[in-house]
C-alpha cells in the first residue's frame, strides 16, 4: 500500500501507470535465465470513495482485484458496483 497525500486521483493514476509500464520492462537475472513480471494496481481516493482509512483500503483492494480480473498488468481506479 502506498499513500499519496494531497494528490488528485488522475495524477495518482498517471503516476501508477508510469510505474506499471516501467515495472514490466524490468528483468532480474536468475541463474541462466531472467525473470520478468507485471504489476497490477488498485487506486481509491479519500474522501470521494471512502470516509475512513479502513474503508479506503477496502476500496483500493477491490480495485486491485478488478485489475487482476481484467487480465492483470493494469491500473484500475475504484468504482462502486451497482447490484440490481
């Protein structure tokens, strides 16, 4: 978890997207091969998405799971789901 205080959601999304792109280009030597991986990030904004720290973490966690469900290696901003 990373807290980006006083940062608008769009700026945080842009920064997270930059980190995601940079992360996927990293290659770590591992014996005779190398390891690459990807990064999924979930974002939530206080107080827009939640009024407490616990609820904010839950929103960011939901966004992270949405990123993974959509194919991983992406940044997703929290959006409440509507159940009908």
